[in-house]
């Protein structure tokens, strides 16, 4: 990676949240920094989560503080341990370490229940028997105040007894809920007697069948933060209004002080991609992609399978910064990060994706040439490259006729084979349809690693693979999944799918790639950056994913 990137890895860029932390530490409001990353285990993490992970864990690193991984698991119906496991894997792969064991909001269900009782005892929570539809009607709108529930003024004793009944499974789903008694006329709808607990007869991935009432996100999140002694609770802007409820709940319960404070930043929106687990799940369940880690998915696991590195994703998050402004980041900004990383670090290799056969008529016995693994990093060593009488070059690298702009192989002209000799195209052989099947060439044996001695200028360089000593390979050439910059706005995702988002090609790679490791990036010279697919690729079945093109591609 470039120097800029290397230094960047060790520092979180200053932003409005780090300024607040600096002030809190200077004023003595806090003497430590404790953050958390709180995913709901209802899907795989995506690039937006990477931003939140880098921010929360990055701040903890920067300030010598701590960061918890906490599963916000209050909705058992949509959650699964498969997601819990994938989230842990992704956070670790990104290079972060959480404090102690992962936490679960469900670890606190007993305590949460106790705090609910405390609110009832204080007369600021009640059991409401309005149906969900009635509750919606009573809630009012942004322009009209809501009205009080007829159950709002129940006595503490009655509420305690009814909440107990809820807990014991004596109410059907939707028949009763526990609500905070705040203000049905509040300009903030979240403050209009929000639901704290609902009845749900569902098995939970952590607590099994212990509970049939589950706490709501707003009730759970702030209390979990306070239990864990989080100092700065960082979330995205859509929770701005909820901060009032966050503070209200904590102020009304007898939990340890100082209380955590919530800060909001703008979510990452990435051009051409969906960053909603719900929508990504639909792509998976509809079979549009090959699972959550399909290399076209903006998930961390998809980007990983595609060949992205943790360093590139961290650098991307650093570059986009943290603000309160809503914005959409160009996809090319993400690609630039992995391209810079791989340009610096990926070994070079040769692969021919659209092969055409070349016969070098004046060449004799196979020779083993040497090729450097990286043009400017001799410490990365070199590899053996078999050169034989028959080789493959790419179809696009030969023309029977061409103007001077075309610096590849042309009939009657010369070109250099990368890491090898200069060859000259003498004649071609075609099949019945006119398709070129073989290009017959001669080579100049005096041109290995040097220019022709008589001063002939050979400008072009093309890549090649021996036709006698190679490995067959599949190449998965990926492009954007959608044809539009904002797929979330599409009514039907099927209408904006890019039919060319995956094109499969079969060609050949140099034999050294038989030892390619999954996820290790290579630059296939003149073609792009590729990595062995971690799912379908193996020593005996080389399948390479296109990570990113060599040059920036056109935007939408
Ligand atoms: P989704 O809509 O994809 O389900 P979410 O916000 O519901 O996202 P959570 O699992 O609740 O997903 O998110 C965990 C953390 O990641 C939260 O703090 C959330 O604010 C943050 N986060 C989620 N999406 C983004 C994003 N696009 N940009 C930045 N942070 C995000
Ligand atoms: Mg969520």
C-alpha cells in the first residue's frame, strides 16, 4: 500500500465525534472511552456496517479505550445464530477485537424486566390493551397530537398484575403491551407513550423459550449501554429523535451513573448498491445472487470473497469520514482503495481469458524463463515461467490489420511477449466461419530481456500463457449488480438488475497459479486484479473472481 494508506491505518481521522470525546476527556466528564458496535443478528454485515465498525472500534483504539460487540437481539423471529457467527467473523476479519466476550442484549432480559417493574412502580409505565391498529390511530400524526389510551390511568397494582400476566403467557400476541407514560401530544412521535414490551411467542436463539415477552429496541438499547458503562453510544441519524426516549428511560431508572450519551452520524450510502439487510436478504432468498457472500454483494463477506482486503475497507472508511450530512459515496471511491492496495501488494501473474493459439514455428525445446513477482518489489521474488512452441494470447491482442494506435500483435509486425521474447506474426489459419484458430509466428531468440540489437523498435507488450504447460481456469468477470445508481428507489429490483453482472469465461493461467490461495489477490497482467474463489475454487478447479479492473471504469 502507498505510504499514505500505511500511516492512515493507525489513526482515526478527527471528526465531530472525536471532538466531543476530546472535550469530555478535557472537562473530566469522562476519564475513559467505551464504545460498542451493536448489530442486530438478522443478516450479514454490509459495507455500511464497516463504517460503523471502523468508527466504534477505531475510536476505542485511538483513545486506549474499549469497544464491545453487542448483539441487539430483541426480535427473535428474524434472528439466527448463523448471523451471529457471520458477524463475529466479519468484525475479526476487518481487524478488530472486541472487549471480552461478545455481549447479547438478551443477557440483560432479567435486568430489563426489573427496570420495567421500576417504571410501573413509579407510575410511568402501564399495560395497554389497545390493538396494534387502535394504537396507530391513537398515536396521531406529525401534524396532529395523539390521544390518551383508555388504559393509561390504571393503578400501579393493576399494571403490575397485568404485566405479570403478560410475562406468564396469559395474553395473546397483540392483545397487550407495556407502554411508557410520557406525552401523547409530544412533537416527537417516539415520545407518545412508546411500547416498551410486547408479547411474542417465539423461541429465542439465546434464551430459548424462557420469555414470551420481549423488550423493544428503544428500551433495550439505552439500558444495555448503561449496564456496559458505555460512554459514547454512536448510531446513525435515523435514531436522532429516539435520543429523547433514550435519555428519558435512563433518567427514570435507578441505574449506575454517569449515563451514556447517544451521538448520531450519517449512514453510508454507496452508489449502485443496497445497504439494507432486509433488501439484501431478498436478493438471497429470491436466488438472484449466490448467497450473502456472492462477490457482487456489498456485504463484508461478499467483498472478502471478491478479493477485497481488510486494509482496503478500513482505508475506505477512513477516507469517507464521519459527518452528519447525508450523502452518497461514489462506488469508484471504494474501488480505488482496493486497487491501490493490490497494485502495491498483489503478485503479478499471467492469465489468458479469451485464448487464441499461437505457434512459434522457429522455436524448439521448452525453456523455463524467470519472471519477477512484482515490478518494483524485488523482495517478492520471482517465479518460473515455461515458454513453449505453442502459447495462448488473448483474442483482443491480435489483428490482421490495424493502425498505429494499436500496440499489440498485427500480421507482419512484431510485439513483445511479457517476460519473454519478441515475436512476429507471419500468417493465420481460420475455420470455416472465418474465425482465427491459429496465429503462426516466428520469434527473435536475441530478445530475451533486451531490445533487438539492430535497433528495431518494438512498442507493444502482450501477455501470454504456454499452451503446453498451464492450468485451465474459470474466470468470473463481475460488474455492478444494478444498472442504476440508486437501486433502493426501484419498485422492482428485477427491473434494474444488470444482466451482465456476471460473465463466466474459460481460459488458462500460468502453472505457478496452481498454488493460489483463496482470497490472495493477483494482478493478472493487463487484465485486472483477481483472487481464487473461496467457495468454488481449489487446486484442481481454479476459479478466479475479478476483484477490480486495472483502471477506473465508467460511472452510471
Ligand atoms: P439495516 O438497515 O441494514 O438492517 P441496521 O441499522 O438495521 O441496518 P443494525 O444491525 O441495527 O443494522 O446496525 C448495527 C450498527 O451499524 C448500528 O449502529 C447502525 O447504525 C450501523 N449501521 C447500519 N447501517 C449503516 C450504514 N449504512 N452506515 C453506517 N452505519 C450503519
Ligand atoms: Mg436495525
